[in-house]
C-alpha cells in the first residue's frame, strides 16, 4: 500500500500518466477479488466496508420499489447493520420477515421457502454468523431465490477467503465482504453485484461516476490495493490453530455453540460457571469479548445468543473467540 500513499498519490480518475497507473492498479485489485468468488471484475463495487455494502444492497433494491414497496426476508441473527437497515425500510412501509434459527444457529431452507410472498423482492441471509461461526446453507437459499425469480444477497464478511464461494454455483446476486476480516486494511470492502451495470441498483452515494456509477467518491487506491493483497496472501485453511486452541481450553468446562457446521476461526463458548470464566480470563489474558465487537460494550445479552435459546445467565457466560489464520504464538 505504501507506494500508493507516498510515491503515487494520483487520483485514479485523472487523465495523466500517474492517474492511469493508479487506475490500472485498481483494475488489477478488482480482478483478484472477483476471481476469488467467480465473478467478473465489473461486478465488484468497492465500498468503505461490509456495513456500507449491506446498506447498498438492501436499500439499493428497496429504493427501486419505493412506490409499491415490497417484502424482504432475512434472519433474526444477522449483523446489526442488516437488522437496522431492515428496521429503517420498515419505517418506509416495507414488510420484513425475520426468520428464527434452529438451536445450532442455522436457518432452515424450508422456512425461507415458506416465507415467500408474491411481493417478495429480496432474500438477505448471511453466509457465516459473526458470533457463532455457523455456516448457513446459502446455496439452498440461492436456489430458492433463483427458482422464484427473487434477488438473493448474502453478507459474507465472515466467510470471504475462509469458505469456498462461487457466486454462480450458489445463485448469489449480491455479496458483501470486508477487508479487515481477512487482515486487510480497515475502511475498505466491496459489494459483488451480478451484472452490476444493468442491475438498476440505486446508489447511496452519488458522485462522479466511480464504481460504475453505484458508489461515488474518489477511489482510495491504497485501501483497494491492500484489500486485494490480503486476498492474495490469506493463508490456506488449516486445522493447526484449532488443535492449538483445543489444547489450551481442554482443562475448562464449556460448551461450544453453533452446531456442527462452523468455521474454524470463530468459536462461541459458554462456560459452565462464573468461576470457570474467571479462571479462564486469569490464566489466558487474551483479547476476547462477549459477542461481536458491535455488542461488546452493551449490557444487553446478544440477540444471536438469545435467538438460539440461551437465557441471560448463559449468555453472560458466553465468549466469542476469534482465532487468527496464522499460527498462534506459544507465549
């Protein structure tokens, strides 16, 4: 990223040589990200992160239907940016169905199919839950949406580079991703939009035509290059970090939430007692939190944990632990 912050500070939209060099670097980055999910480079719209990408997906579709409104299907355990966006759209007159997960944290495809209505305009369900690590059957959601000619969006901030994704095989119309979830820079993300130029998606930020007219603003070249570099260098999946972690926590009494289909990088542990929690924290002063970072400073139990059936006492003994994709240091 440094050369594009220091040596070439040019605006990628500029017509001079330095501007063209910056534009080419962004083009290369777009191609690298698109290749990771089986998309076309023209279908990658850079944003400030997954929250903006999620807002662009939901509002961009909804604003096309402002006159007649419509129906949206999501789940009750989505990231707060999805839930708050849906609440905003409800205030404008849209109907939203919030599907409840089963105790493992998975949303059932049969529930998605049962929720369909004649006026359903969008299905938006995340790929991997940000607190539990539960992997959702998004290929089945995508097939349901495709068979009923409904757009399907998934928040893949927690799964991008950690799970195999092919937007065609999974019938995904829009997909949100974030840089800092894969050790890239903060402040950059992207929204994949199928056939972006002909999607009719209504932009949130109008500007000078950047990002195919779907997201205005001067291109942050260093951040875009940093995101692509994170994609290129993200480690291949390995069970080593899980084995290390299990060796550390085997002496404590806990239950892992999220069911059988979970990513190895996200653990949700409910300790048996407050004493076990205190002992764990004293012996291992790691940087962990109760729930996601968005909920960590709240005194309210996580909406994800209560949705899968945990009472308030159990929820307060639950910690979300994120394992790095690299080897954990012994010290």
